[in-house]
C-alpha cells in the first residue's frame, strides 16, 4: 500500500482518495451542534447540583455532624473561660465548689462525641482559683456550652425562693 500526500490537501492511498475540507465561516464561531452540546452540559450540571444538594443536605451533613469531624476540627479548637461560680456553689458562697457534676453534665449534654473522654479533641478542666471552667472546644461546641449554661442559670433562678 502506497501513501502519497499532495499539496492539494488530498491523501492518495493506491486507488482511494480522501478529501478533508473543513469549511469555517469567519462569522460562525460555533455551530448548532456545539450550542446544543453546551446547553446539555449546563442542564446536566444544574441537575447534578440540585440532586447533590438535596442528598448531601439530608445524608452527608447529618452524618458528618453526628461524627463530629474530629480530624478537621482538631485545628479549629478555641480555648475559652466560663465563670461558673453561681453553678458550682449551689449551697452558697461558703460551700465547697463542685466542678465534677457540672463538667460531667456538660460532657453528657453538649456535643457528646467531641469530648476527650469519648475520643474527641475537646477538653474541659476546672480552674478553681476564680471558679471557672477552661474549655478547649470548637466554635459550635462553645455556642452549645453558652446555651447550656444559660439554661442552667435560668433553671436555678426559677428554683430560687
């Protein structure tokens, strides 16, 4: 089989000739097929986005929230101090502060899987010098702790004579 390429743009292979001519009009940037293909890609993209948003919101986010994302949250821990003198001195200012019950209650009620006692990265420790708790927790955890402490204080105010 003998192949010859001529200057005319024709390829000759023995007795067969192939003429390759691509007509491109200077004003035609793209054809109808290309436009329809682009519309199809956009439609598929928007459909996939909508489907992913629906499924991801119900399955992926909830599952990740429950697991706590411990690996990624390690770098996002924030240390804060909480004054809890009103919560640990239940019998008055002369009583001995009981941090243990409060710490245990917080660990059981707020972001349970995030605490170091349950394998998470968050830590909580008493600071008896000024009757406060030192908490190393994520921002979401701190928001939940603030809400929990406010609820405990409101409960104590209602129980006060």
